[in-house]
């Protein structure tokens, strides 16, 4: 007798046996279409995952399923996660060194050049994290009769899933969570920093991109937050001012977004610290803090940046957005 684990389209199923797994892993950020890179966006596509810092992951598979009705259920991309120990931020970035040469050193980086460049379609698509003792294989059709039901190996468990359509009425999104937006098809989707609920539409915001890291305000999800953006390999934004603590004092930066100046508030000492701005594509710029706690940002192009202050340890690491 052959058993299979089945997921019904449009029905949220409780992920059975989850407590028996070595660790849970969630989809955290998805990026399928970079503006201005028509026909050449593969190096910039990525899938980011989120787990418990310090845990070791085994027998997990990140799978991208075809969701167009004609070939729905085909595993277009499969990335195995075996013997992977998470760093202090609990993140895994699946992408290419070509597109992201510099990421947070605490993030586990899986370069998809090992598997060939990722090809994430810009239309209807489904993403899933699956635990399985039996390998999940690329180019295998896991829904041979296109009924919206995945037929996975015996004992396989889906830990998290999400997807979206390009408007095709007969598209099949696996896992029961379909993201929508005011217009267009999502270029990217981001899990809210403080929402770790699997199989949840409200855990995500999404939209079309205006730049490599910022969204188009005319084509976004209804729950899109102020300060939303793309942060490959780093903690998602907005995150309620999450930052490191120095001598028990909360450190903050403002205004965010900024234009000509960015101010640091709450750090006891600003001297003997090396300050840098890093753009999201890894370009590093050294900066000088003024007596009033400000840093000059007037010469930097619009976009998402990371401010980092370092002495003998990292004192501050925060994202901010420049809009002139």
C-alpha cells in the first residue's frame, strides 16, 4: 500500500507531527523579480528562511512549485537543507554571490550556483519548506493529475508554505496561503519581523518593487507597513527599532526614512567608533559622526542602507532608508 501526505488547495491543514521534527524552519523573505533587470534577474532572486538561532537542521527541503494550471505541482527548484547550523540571527539566504556578495556574517549563505542559477518565475508560484526522510527531487511532478493536491513521499511534512498567482483563475497555489495585492503580481514578499506563524497570510506583506529594495506604493498588499522593504540576509523591516543595547541604553536612529542627515540617539559615547554605511548590494562607505550625533547622508543615492558602528565590538547595526 502506498501512503502520501496530501495538501488540499485553499484549505489550511495543521502541520502534523511538527513536534517530532528536529527544528522548524519558516519562509521569511521571497524575491522573484528585480526591477530593471529584465531577462537577467536570476542572480538577484533569493529565498530567505528563518529558524531558531543555534539549531542544526536536517532532512529539510525548500521547494518552489510550478503553479500555472498546465504544469502545476512540478518541483522547479529544490534546495536541500542538511547539517546546517543557524547563526545568531537564525537566517538562511538562498541566492547567489553574484547578486549578493556581502551579507550579514551571522547569516547562513547557500549559493545556488551549486545547483545552477535559480529560476523563480514571475507569474503564479508556490513556495514550501518540507521535512522528508525521502529526498524531494527537482523536475518531479508532485501533482500529476493537477487537482491542487500535492502527493509527497510517505511521512513528509510541510512546515510552511505560501504563494501567489498572476491572475490566472485556474492557477494552483499549494499550502492554502495565497498572497494578494492592489494590482499586478508580487515581485517580492516579506514576513513581518514579529510574526512566526506558519501557513498565515497575515504574517506577510508583499508588492511590486519600484527599486531593488523598495516597493511601489501603487501595487502593494492591503496590510503593507510603513518602512517596509527588502533586506536580503538580514532581519526584516520594520522591526520596531530593534537594535543592540549599549550599557543598558536603547539605541535609536531617526528620522527613518531620512534625506540629508541621520541622527543617533541613546548611545553613551560616539567617539572612537568606526561608522560605516553599507548599501544593500554590499557597497561600503565610511562615515563621520558630528558632535550633535548626526551623520551626513546627503551624498548617498536613494535606497536601503545598514548603519554600523564598531569599536572593539559591534555597538549598532540598523537599517535605514534614504529618500531625497
